[in-house]
């Protein structure tokens, strides 16, 4: 059983100055950290020259160590930091960039990390809003919205780019330029085992498992509301009375529609529907349902052996209930009472003919 909740969310594209780290593969840095590990978790110019460069070049070794400090994998004494140990474990490091970027972000609560993606651009922003040349497009700098400033707290989150790049945000400028407002569709696909978020529009076919959305049981209780008392959590079925549609009786399934469901803390979603398995609510419902199936699922002549087999098969569809089936004679009588003489169905003859043949067979035996 799957619950799908979907809606459009607003996305803003800004131009900002961003100091951000992207998790990348750097085999050279990882190699240096492994060398440090084998030397009491510390490097030196001599060690770098001897075990990494394989020649003595102090200036080059110093540049390498300085770069490791910039990546925060070594401290000023060239000892491995917590970031460095994590890099060894992951086989990747955070490489930091500082410059002008296009930033895609949303304040919708469906994506609490706010930031969706960023793209560095080769441009300088005039944050003093000085006079520009007449043929240049004016820039409209605004104070950074409070919700956007929150991305400075982001650590270890995945972007919505194709690679799902992991990032750490150090800082974002106090002034930003709003480029455009966009929309994209976000879907939540929820089962008992997983909760998958998918996006289409700006970032197509991007999906990831999330842990901040309420679990299946909480959402299902919110959707069913007062009808939750009809839900059997043991069988994962909805208990219903026998006054359901013919298709539902045949398939033991029902499609429940939910109009603009409102999920606490996550807002309103588009109208949706969920197909569920169903079972009778009472013994009376079970007996009406079972006998309806017996009458409406006839596709062969009901000789005694076939009739008994059909009853046994139908009984198995209603575990936990005691079913009292109509007799062959009463079944034929009820079908005859409901008969449309202008359009006699084959099912009637499948029931009636074996009964008509019984007296003939008895005479022949005598």
C-alpha cells in the first residue's frame, strides 16, 4: 500500500555571494591523510617530501600542507582534524568555494534544508549599488530574507543536482539579488518501510529517502480521520459494510478519495486517492457479500461437486467469518425472481440446468 502526496512549491533563484563546501573525491588529499595516520596522525614537510613527493622540495611540501589546512583536514600543527578523520572514512573531502553564485532555494516546509542547488558564475556583484552604465541592467539588491539566512546552519545535506552533492554552507551575503520566482512539483511517496521525496520541474527525476516527514501510520490516521476506527492494522484492511459497489465486492479493493488533505506542520496537498484492501465489518456483511459473490461469479454448470467446490472457495475469501451459503435451490429461485426474460444470462442456465437434470437422472436410474 502506497500513499502519494503531491503539490507545487515556490522556488526562488537568487544571485548571492556564497562560501560553500562541496564534497568531492580527492585521492591526493586522502593519500596524504593516510600517510599522516601512519605517522602518529601528523604530517611534516619532511614526511610529505619523503613519502608523498618522493623528492625534497620544501616549498612544494609547504604548499601542500597549506592546502590541507584550507580544506580543514589538518590543523596548524599539521595534525589530522575531526574533519580529516571523517574524510578518511568517506574517501572524500569538502572543497570550499567562495564567490558569486546563482542559488536556488525554497522556504516550503517540505524541504527544510532550504537550499536546492547553486551554480558559481564568473561575475562580481556591486553590493554598494553604485551608478552603472546606462546600457547595463540595473540590479535590485535586497536584504537577505530571514528564511534564506538559515542555510548557514546547513551541514552534510544533499543538493538536488544530478549527483546529489553533499554540502556545508559557511556563509551567505547579507545582500542578495532576486533573479526570478519559479515552481516545481514535490511528491511524497510513503509506505510502511520508506518515505521517498521526488521532484519534477526544475530538478527532474530527483528522488531521495527522507526521515523528517511523519511516518506511514501517522499520515494514514490523519487522512482517514474518523474512519480510522474502521481500519484493521493487523490485516491492513478497511472494514466496510456490504453496500459497496459490485467492482469492490469482486476485487476486495476500494479507492478512497481525499480532497486537499492538510497534514500537520506540512500544509495542504493536492487531492489524492489511495487504493486499499477491504473486508466485511460484521458477520451480516460477510454473509451478504459471500452470497452475492456466489450468485455473480458463475461461469460453469453448478453440478453438486462444482457447487460444493465453489462454496469452499468463497468461504476461504472471508477468514474469521462463519458463512451460511444459500442452497442450490434457493440460489436458482432468487436468480429466477431477478430474471429479465428479454436478456437471460448464461449464469442462470449454469445454475438452473443441473437442477432440472436431477429428476431425469433419477428416472433413468429407476
